[in-house]
């Protein structure tokens, strides 16, 4: 292979920058294999870290979207989906605390959803006050919140509709042994932690949580040929009125203007024994921290990113090492002409830089398309921010430079006399 170099006889070597690119592009199949490896590594690192960030963010999405200044929980709460109950009397007690402008109850509880075909899905009931102001069930796409005051009506996230066999408003299913009619659709509320969410009123959520899962379907929902137990008209017309003893999971607090939240938290915990009061930001961080650090999910996703880097290093290192081995005589010629080791290192490092850059761009484009499609169709957030994209670029270049070290070791041991060998 002809190597283009320009030599300045002033004790320093300067070479045409096309040398590294010529070495890189001389064997196109090998170049494409290297780029595919880098694209895979970039995609794996980006998607794994994006899933990790998206997962932890989705875990606290209901908290972050709320307008509550303070969340009151049971003292032994672990995260948003794991806590012991409070009751409505405690909500009323919270309303009497100095500095509290408004208090609302919130129920978050698992349940079983059954379709007309009697297929099962797990759901999380989110009961709130439809006339309240502190809880926001995502962005409304269809329906009005006040329709949730009608008994046994629910909202669902757009991403959950296929799983729940819901296609349009008016479709329904069963929660326990009670009917659930879809009257609204939200977007941006899907949670990887809580799964499929059903938003409803506190009264309906309480009725659902107390409704047993029966072995026989109501006749309206029964599969042909199976026994049924009652017509839909036999259902209670509306849930039982709530009392002070009814359970809730959280109390959302809106503070008075210019209220010191630290003082208000202490007053709430004093009035409500065995509770903890968190600011919205603290509650969000508590939930995110649990799923990222204590659950092991953050470790698994991080391990996937490390695997991507290792794969990239191995592939790029092998390609660069083979390229150097194929051009030992050319490198020996440069050494015989007086080129320093640094001049040879620059050729290899430039090859690594080109490989990293050319593999990063299509890899990141592929990740952006995948993230957009996954969010739109599955409701799973893969978070790719400018900061994370820059970080992955740095990891990619470091990966390629690390790979170049193996090839540099080969060049360092090149004997200039190799030029004269057959």
C-alpha cells in the first residue's frame, strides 16, 4: 500500500492526515464490521442508561406531576407502591394544622383486571378526588375528570389500553367483581414500577379494593358456555359513602402562601402520629433512590451498559490490532525514516477516533428512533438527554482509545529492519 507522508527535515515528522483514514478504509468489510460493533456498543450503553434514567423517573412520575407541597405517608413507607394505610380521619386532622391550605387523600393499591373474555391483568388503582387540585393523572387526551364522580368509571393511560383490551371510551372490564367503564384516557402517566394504572374516585377505588375476585363472571361479561352469577343490574348502584375509618395511602398537602415547609412538616408529624411528611422533591427522591439502588434494577441496567463497552473495546481493539499487523512494513518504513513512536501512535489514535465518531452518529440516531417508538407504543420511557448523549460520546471515544492501546503495543515493538525482510 502506498503511504502518503510529507517529511520536514527539521528533526520533526509531519504526515498527511489521510494516512489513518487510508488504513481504515482499505478493507471496507473489516471497517463495516468495526462500525457495526461500535454501533452495537453505543446503542447498548445509551439504551441501558436511558432505561435506567427513564425507569427511575417513571417510578416517581405520579409524585412529580402532583401539585402537592407535602406528601404525608405512613412512618414505615418504603416507596410509592409499598406502604401501610392511613385513614380519612387523619386527612381531616391534617386540614386543621396551622399552615395547611388544603388536604386531599390518595389511594394507590394493586388489583386484578378482567376483560370480557375473562383474561386477567394486574393493575394499580389510583383513587383521588376528581374535584381536587393536588393530584394530576397525566395529560388528559379524552374525557373530563368530573366524570369520575360517576360510580365505577375509570381513566386509563394510553399505553395501557391494549393490555387491558380497551379500544374506545365506553369499553370496560371488571375489577374484583365490580364493573369498570372507561370514560377517559390520559397520557404520560405510565409507570414501569406500578404497571397499568386505573384512575378513579376515592369512593370507587375503595369499593374495588373491598370487592372479592369471584370464580363466576357476571352474565354481562361471561364467556359463552360458562356459568354466570348475576346480571349487571344486580350490582350496587353506587359505592358506599366513605367514612373516617376508610383507608387511604397518602395525604397530599397544599401549604399556605409563604409557609416554611420544614416547620409545616414538623407540625404535621406531631399532629399525625406514626407518619412522615416529605416535600414533593423528597418523596420523589425517596422513591427513585429505592428503585435505583435498593431494588437491584439499577445494578442490572448498569451492568448491561458495561457489557456494551466491553464488547466495543474487544471489537475495535481486534480491528485496530489486525490493521497494524497488516501494515507492519509501512510502520517500519516510518521508523527507518526517523519517525518517533508518537508519530506512529497518532496514526493509530486517529484511526480509533474516526471509528468512534463514525460509529457513534448512526448508533445515536438508532437509539433516538428506538426511544421514540418505545415511548409511543409501549409507554416505556428511554430517557436520552443532551448530557447523556455527550457522556456516551465520551465513553465511545474512551472505548476506542483504550482499544488503540493494544495496537500501539504492537507498533512499539516494530523493528525498522522489517523493511528489508521479504
